[in-house]
C-alpha cells in the first residue's frame, strides 16, 4: 500500500481460474478528495441495485427515498430509473440504436421468406424533432426551423389522407 497526493492506493490481486490457465489481474482503487477511481478491466458487483444519488441535485419538496439508477430486476433484466426514482426521468444522448429482445426460436414464425420480427414496445406517445429544409430565396438564406412532431398525429393524418384517396 502506498500513500500519494491523490489518495490511498492499493492493489487487489484477483484470481481467475480456468481449466487450462490460472491468471492474476491487478486492480487499483484510488481514494481521492472528491472521488473514488476504480481501475480494472472488469468491475463486478453481486448486488441487485446501483444507487446514484446527489442530494444537491434533487428537486425541492418530497422526492423518492431511493435513487435506483440500475436494477437487476426480477425478470433477469436491467432496469434504468427503477420505479421512476428520478422524477426528472432519464436522458439518452448520442443513441446509436435500440434493439428489441430476439424472439425465442420456438416462437418464431416464418411465412415464405419473411421472418417475424421482434417487437419493441413503447408506452406513451412519440415525438421527434427535425429541422425543416431551408427556404432559399434569391440572395436571402433562412436558418432551418426546428419543429417537434407527434408521430401519432402524423400517422392519423396519413391514415385520413389514405382514406380520402380510397374514396375517389
């Protein structure tokens, strides 16, 4: 164990056993003044809940007792913001993709060359924001306008337009 300006540092030897090879991996835990740094290839906990709570960022008034950021739930899934413990919700930035659970092989239906796709269930309405194309007039450039659109309203409008076309 050594003492440094950044805090107390110590190494923990973790042994991983396999049928063919025995390896040791060192880890480093640094206790700083305002943070704890865990340096390791893998950080494992056998707990069910990861609670992340910053009292200074809580809203005024009555707020939930717990702040369960990540929960290994009873369905063997990972739940973010368990029981809606964070009244401000969650924000995902830079999302590259969201994929539904695959359909178990026994439940897959194949019709011709088409395979049944898994469903992604979204509860509640969906809105998306987009920038409308620029209107370019001779010599005058207009900044694109951001617009928030309800997917439900857009689909209802399209269905109405299709019904009117079918009546013709």
